[in-house]
């Protein structure tokens, strides 16, 4: 998809050439005699669509023989052989070619001296790409950008490799293999457009680490600021790849843009409308469509939403600007190039971290086999850990299935004993229990205290999602409690509000309380906010943010399973940003609900907290490991001054 999010843009490093170019402002693109233009023009007029002004280079590349604007399944493309065990299918426009590459186990893509730039995105398997004599390892989710003049070869790994490659200018030899012969005087090249690539050449990136950029405007009628379409945008000097994800049942309005576009569906399904003709596109058949610049199109998503690759030629300056702004927003928090570092490992399921007087404390909860969904716990095999900044750790308390922790004003730990149905105080120096602060609500035992956070008055909120082995629960449902400064306790979020209220947090100004829902309904895949009242009660419930979800959740056959964000522990910084551990990674929003970005991890991050000497290190616990990443901000959590 390709939309217009704003009416005007600033040109970020784009030089608009005059000589040898065709201005869309004047004639809506080169080759004005194509038959589709006669049908397209009245639709543009009827919808009052305005074409963004820019100039597009002319080339001598003949059009793809497939009808422009018509959707085809990928099976309609005829494969050809590049080398033994190496096959490809191609589609193209005037300035870029999309190669759908498949390599069998151990197959070799012959060495080539590149006359074009190429961006490779690996979908499945692995390969070694040798670039100018240097081997680079590629795996699923890898992205690699190479420039003209480089020499490369590929050798597939033991499972073979499937990849999408975009060449610009169009590779004449691949056209020849596809049965298309260029005229003797055809010129595939075009002038340098002055674009600065988003990727460094010969550097392997992970696509999941490219920040999602909103490419549509949030609905102002909603309480949360969520764009229905978000894309991982990467580009070279010539072509841009947009790996776009569109929310279930959302719509991408009818629009036009001057750049040529090739689109292929990767997941989900949608109805793509091109010049008033609706087509079904699905990830199952990898549908594709070729749309010349200026062609009217839009889309409506199915209940699964839709993922697609859009290839734009030339690079879209509006998308590039938005991506640079999104990256800058993320780098206000995470330094450029910073990645999570593994600090410690050897645990079963880590949870509930707290930084206190130079150490990280967290629970190591024993579950039989969480990877396979077996959450059979064992208090006897669970422990509470104290870890030094260098990763050295020891168990200071054993025999209870503890979960969330926070510091108390007297530098002890307040701990959720999930299977013990209570919240208690622990001396972190001796490992001794001091007292129980909550075990009953309305005269009945609480069920499974999970997470907790302190307010400025010293009161404590405790979530209870009833995630315990007890067949019979004591409380009427999943709730959130408030322990007042005088020690009394009451329900502040009653049963029936959420399927699994889990992580809780408070804004630095003390005015906003946050609670997430881990999965299922009610609550779905949202982070919720409330106004905090002086007595600790909560009002004005609203959706604050919608989580980004992983592929398998969005594609779950049963609709009830399409909300599994696995949102768990959270943290805030002094500027009010909130950090949420989810299956996707640690997702971040600013205090107004604007999406900042996502920190990707090689494992499922369960919970987060700030620590370190200056409070600017984000610690992440989850499953069997503990990770950290430096930040440009400082964390906030009450009580203060206990580093």
C-alpha cells in the first residue's frame, strides 16, 4: 500500500532532477498513452485526489507483460533457473525488479559483479553471502544492502533459502532469463536522484529491528493514537521496500502517488481496490499487483489484517521523512546502534525485577514447560534472585512461587507470593520474611498476586489475574487491589473488566494509572489508563495504546486467540514514557500515547525495570535469561533514592 499521510513534506536529502525526467505535476507520469490512464483519470477527478509533485526518471525498460492494476497469484509467474538448485520469479517496473528467489540446500548463486543496487530480505532458511571476499551470514529476518560495483555470491544453508530481492536499475540478465529481450538501444539506467540510503552497504540487519513507522493518520475519535497501517521502511539510492502491516478490519483510503509500485501480500488477506475494481489478495497465494505511478488504489483488511511488501521506485520522500522522524523518536530513548546484551542465564522463567541499592532482584519461577504451554508450577523449585551488575547472582529466598517485586521505603522488598495467595515484605540482606501486608480482601483470600506499584502516598496497587493452579478461586474474578497507606485494602478494579490484568504502573506525576491485559477478552490487546484519585480509587478508564502483535497471533484460526500480546511487566521513565514487555518486544509510548518504538529481543521479554548507577539502564527479564540495554533516559519508580 502507499498512502499520503500529510499534504506536504520537506525534502530530506532528495534532489529533484530536471534534465531527462518526466514531471508528474505536468502529465501524471511517463507514457501517457497507456490504456489504463483513460479509466484512471475520471476516478482521480471524482475522488478529488491530488498527486504529490515530483519528477520521475525515464528508462528504456519495457513494461511487465502482466496487466497493470490487476491482481495475480504468485503461481501465475513462470519460474526460471539461474543455476542448479537456484530458481526465481520476477516482476518489474521502469526502474526496479523484484526477484522471488528460492535456493535448495547447499545451492550456489553464481558470483556476480553488481551493476545495480540490491536489497535482499530473507524470508526462510539461511545462506552465506560473500561480498567482495567477505562472508556474511544471512538467516530468516536478515536484510542486506549492496551497491553497484560490489561482487557477491550466495550459498544456501542446510535448509535452503527463500528471499525477496529488489534490484534497481532493472537487471537485464534476469529479464532475459524471464524471456524478455531488451531492444539493442534500451537504457535501463537513470540519473542519480541524490537519495541517502537508510542502510549501510554490506551490513546485515534484522528486519524486526527496523522501527515500525505509522503511514496513516490515527483516528481522532479513538482514545488512543494508533495508525491502522505501520511499516518497516528501508531504502537504497533508488528503490524503497515497505514491509507494511495493516490492522484487522482497517481500511487504507483510496489514494495516488507518483512512484511506481509493486505489491505482494505476505500474510492475512485484504480487498485491494484498483481503479474501482475490487480484488482479493491473500498471503496464502502471495498475490501481487503492479501499479504504475498515478494509479488510484486503496484497500480494506479482513479480520486477519494484512502484511505486504510494497516496492516503490523511485524512493518515496514522504515515507523516508516519516521513517527518519520515527527513528529519531526511538533514538531519544535508545542510543543509535545500541542492542540488548545478555547479562545472566540459567533460569526457568524470570519475572518481577526491582533495582535496589546496586542490585537487581527478580523472581525465578519454576514452570514445567512454558515453551509448550505447560504452566504447572512448583514453589519448591522456585527462587528469588539477587544479581550484581556484572551478572553474578545468587538465590536469596527459596520455596515460594514469587512473582512481582518492588522496593519499600525502608529498603526492603515487597514481594508477590503468587501461589501462596499473599503479598509480604522480605529483607533482601538476610532473605528473611518480615511480615505479610496483604492476604485477604473482603474477608476472603486473594488468589494470585502478580505485579505491584507504589504511589506517592505509599499506597500500593496489586494485580491479581488468578494465574494459579487452584481449581477453585476465592475471589469473584480477576481484579486489582489497593493497599492504602494505613494498611487497609480494597478492590479498585473489579472482576469482569479484564481477562488477565497483569502489569501495573503509575506515571511520574502520579495522575495516571496503567494496567495491561495479557490476552483474550475482555481487555483484548490494549494498555489501559485511569485517573488516580487522592484516596487511591481509579476513574475515567480508557484505552491508552494498542499493542503490536506477532504474526502467529494475528493469524490464529480461533478469533479469541488474536489478542495475545502477552503484555506483562512495565516501567516508566522520568519523562512519562511507558515501556511494556510483550511478545513483540519491549514496546514504548510517550506520555500522550504516541508510539515511540520497540526493542527487539531474541527471547520473549516478560518484565522490565530501570536500574544501574544512574538509573539509565533498562533491565529485561524473561524466560531463562536477563538482558540489559543502555538508554538516554532515567527510569522512575517510587520510592525514590534507593539506588
